[in-house]
């Protein structure tokens, strides 16, 4: 089965993509050399489908497991939930020899990863992502964190996982909307690094929960290569992964939690980024149309809700981490597969792009 090695000196780890690997999670983690007690962190949706299987596998491998279940949804990425989890782990006797297993989507991975980065000043953790977004994107790269009311992921830490186990069969338990939203991140990867994937995605059935192992592995490889090159987003390469996320995050933060899924907001952000790429980077309109057609193929939104005002989105954007000294670092495309970070996008450009989303 496809395995991608993330070669970060002193923080190396493997990402294994294998149908049915949940049953072997305990064995794989034991082979890694972890020996302490395990805190399994998941959410109430994922727990119903997968927690028992993973706990059983861990216990069969000799681990003592405590299970910690948070409410599903973005609202769990909070300081309050972080504190509760740390207190629960302390009450269950976890110490610096323990490790965390994050079983769930991006919210669980970010939250559990931040717990692992902070508890006893840092303990190992293993990612077992169960959504498209988490499998192809958020489980890889070591970004962990929680949200503030002012914006997403404003508090967190870089803390690389010790192992990532991806079981494509978990995608069969996702509702259709949650399944499809993850393809916004897949389309993003194709747009910034793998133009050939754009044509291949057009042949993927958005109604089928069976996603090719190779497609997931290919996306993982894109994300891993960028992380290896620029782990802490200092050279600008890792910033390319923010294509569609600047305005997308602003939109996501402008509506109540749960009203719009992450991938749905990123779909709108990608449309805005394509609009600006045509005007600021000479992107061909034909390329924009190809990407937009894919977003539509996966039933992702392309029009901003009337209730979301430009001023609301702009106010959320001003708190985004992609602003430096008041200037925005905006990812644009010159062509399919050719992304770059521009400092030429100004506030008026952003307003025009948001207005374009109403057309």
C-alpha cells in the first residue's frame, strides 16, 4: 500500500494509506515503538462508527486506552474544550510517557494535536483521519491549533505526528455533504501543483464513497513535499497551500459554526482567488473555467449567501494569519499547477473578489 515518508530531521514519520488499516492501528503504533498509555480523542459522530474498532486494536497491542469524546463541529476547536481535554487526561493519570491518538476529521486532528503539543510540554500523537479534508490535507504537516472568536487557528503549535494512518474505508460513513466538501482541498492541490489531476478529478463520481487509494496517496505526497520544503512557512512555499483559503477563511468565520462547512467556504475562496489570478497574474479564463467546473461537479458552492456582507468578510480577513504588517500574502495562479505568493493584491482587489462571488 502507498506509504509517504515525511523526512524532517528528528521529526520523521510515515503516512500509510491502506483500506482496513483501522484494524491494525494498535499493531502499527506498537511497531513504531510507542509504549505508554493512550488517550484516544474523537468526536461523537466518528466515535459511533470507528472508536470501538480502534480501541480494540490498541488494547490487543497492549496499550491502556482512555477515550475522550468531544462534540462534532468547529465549535470544539476552542480554548474551553482544550482545557477540558487536558484536565480529563490528567484525571486519567496520563503523563509524559503517554501519547494521543486523534481519530476524526480536521477539527479533531487540530484539537488533539494541540493537546499533544501542550500536555506535559509535548507528547507524541498519531493521526487517524476519517474525512477527505483530513486525509489529504490537515493530518499532514504538523499544524495544530484552536480558534478564537476573532479568527480560525490563531492559537496553536507546530507539532508533527509520529505516524499517520489513513483508511479510505472510513469515508463510507460520511454523509454526502461532508464527503464532497473535502474535494475542495483535492482541487486546490491539483490547481497549485498537479495540473493533470484536474482532468482526472472530472471522472470521479461525487456520489461514490469509494475513493481510490492512489488518489489519496497522490494528494498526501503533494502536501508532504511542500511541508518538507517549508515546515514552518518561512520560505513561502508552504503558503501556497493557502490558495483559496484567505477569503475562504474570512467567509467561514462570517457565518455561524456549522452553517457552512470548511470545504464549502474554500470553494468560494478558490473562485475568488481565480478571479484575482486572471486580473493580477494573467491566468487564462479557460483554466478558471476548468477549476470552477470541478467545484460544481462536486456540488460545492460558488455563490456567496446574500446574508454575508463584504464588510463582515473584510473584518474577519484583517485578523487572518496571512496578513503581515497589514499587508496580505495572497496566493495566485499563473497557470494550472503554477501557484505563487503575491504581495500585489490590495484591499480593493479583495472587495472586488468578494463582490464577484455574488454574481
